[in-house]
């Protein structure tokens, strides 16, 4: 085996990507054909894919990866919340998907539809969305594919108190959003600045076109349906 392949693999395992500017030598190794071929074999055996975007090379675990993907217990550790119920985790997962939707709902695949959103506006958008679902007859085009189990997540959100901007209490709306933002910052997906403005990271912007491919969208929809089933069981 080429030693350069192990060097690149080790760098990818450390933080999930390598950057041409900061990891110049390793980046050069990754461009060599024999290294690329061996990394492809690694990916096939260890269930990850490599995705190169301009000046970065990302390691993206597939849904079969049992080493890099995180479960609910890992999620709880990331947000420092052992008291968090699994149903809260499912709600946070949905909120995260909705946050991504607000930024990447452009008709142009992978293009951003906005650059930022205030936390106050984001909570307001969630109130509007869950409120529309609660008041709808559930047979409209927007909601007809949702199962009845989604009502549990909707009710969880709507029955929470608003809370204050800095709350970390899971029974408040700002609290559960702030808990989620801790997780998203740890995963380098979104950041919130000192003015409570939420912005996607470079990693997020680079990888969203990859995740918005049709086959990946189908996979994400399948995962969301599983979350709804799990919510019903809690």
C-alpha cells in the first residue's frame, strides 16, 4: 500500500476534509491517481465517499457507515443533554432539515436562497410552519405525504414556551434551537454569531449540492419517515 494513501486517509479522519491551502502536501498526494484508487477501495470497504469541491476534499460517510455516523446517544453528548428525550432529538433533527431547507430551497440545484437568518426569524418561521400544519386538513399538497406521527413533533414544538434568546432549556423554543445550534456548530454545519445571526459554514455550502442529488434526497426522505415512526414509539 502507498504510504501517501495512509497520510491522506489519516488527515481525512481527523476532521473530515483536507484543504488545498492549509494541507498543501496532503492535497497533492490526494491528486495522485494511485492514491485516489486506493482511497476508493477504502471507501468501498469502510462505507464512505470522497467529494472534491474546489479547494477541499471531503470524506462523507454513507448510511451504512457504523464508525463515523452518530446515533442518538452521540447526539446527546454533543449537546450536553443527558436529560434530553429521544423525541426531542427527533424534533431537533427535523428542525435541522428545515433550517437547511430555508437556505437551500432554490430552484437551482445546490444554490443558496439566502445568506443568513436571525435566530428570532428562524423561530418565527418554525412557528408559521408548524402552525400551518396544525390548522391544515392534512390533505393539502404541502402536507399530504406526512404521516400522523408528525403531529407529535408538531405538538411538541407548539406546546413549548418561547423562552429567552440565550435559553438552553429543552422545554422552550429558543432553548431547543440553541441546543441544536451547539450540535450544528460542533459538526461545522452552521454557526451563530454574537448578533444571533445564523449562517451556513463553508463545509455546509460545499456539500449541500452533493446531498441534494436525487438519490440522496430519496435517502433523506426515507430517514425522515423513520424519524416519524420513532417519534410515535416514544
